[in-house]
């Protein structure tokens, strides 16, 4: 399994998602988004999943944390809902139908669920698994070590642990009824530091 096995979707929405991510997110958060997409595609391949909307998965992965940045930080709703609505706006401009725009929102929101049933939402399941791996180190043996190393070399973690921990802790304090609070109370800061991917760079 290699990065080249997973071509970046060539569409207006995909290019727009990468441009937004790069312009508004830090390098560490954007690298996390790209790794999350690659982990999701890799997990799908290992598990033999079919019927994936690859463009949708890419757009959702690139924008799933954009609600943590100042410009898109909604003062009342959780960062995954805020980011989901950024994806809705982007894909509206790309002329996605309303049902598919809703899917972008659903996938981004569900990536923060404790788990997602693939029969309910395959792309949401893949993104939840992928972000769980990249943030907390959940099930690192799900992917070949050589692939993990290649992705980490191409898209280093950098300051992700400190930066993401600070962002989510801030959101948890300001919006205590959102998923950020659950993540922090569930040991997010410790899990970020102990993530085995941190030691693979």
C-alpha cells in the first residue's frame, strides 16, 4: 500500500477544500486532515470496502476540523457542526445537490462520534476510524507499518498534539455542552501525547 494508490479527486470541490484548508488552517492541522484522508482510504482498502464516494470523503476529511479556526469558530455550536456547514457552503458553490451537501455535513459531524456504523454511513465510519488513529492512536495496526511511515514522512505531525489539544480544550471551556468537552474529559491531551504515531516520525 502506497500513497500513490489513492489519487486526489480532481474536482472543483476537492480543489476548493484543499485551498480553504491551506489558507485558514495551520500546517499541522492541514497535514492532519490529509493524513486522515489517507488513513480512511487505506482502511477502506484493507477492509475491502466498496461503494465509497471518494470525493465526498476527501472534502469531508480536508474540512473536518476547520471549525476550530478563528474565522469559522461558531460561538454556540460544536466545531464539527461548524466545519460541516463550511463544507455545505463549499459544495453548494460546486453545484452538489442538496442531499449530497447534507452528506458532507453528516460525515464531518459523525467523525466525532464515539463510533459510526458503516451500514449507516460508510464515509462517516471511515473518517471516524481515521481521525481516531491520527489523534488518539486508536488501532494503529489497522494499516501496514510501511504505509504509516510513508504518510508520516510526507505529511509530518509537527505540532499537532499541542495545537489540537489547545484548540479542543478552548472549545470545551467555551462550549461545555459540545463534543469537545467529552473529548477533553475522555483524556484527549494524554492520548495525543501517547499516540504511537508520535514516535514513528
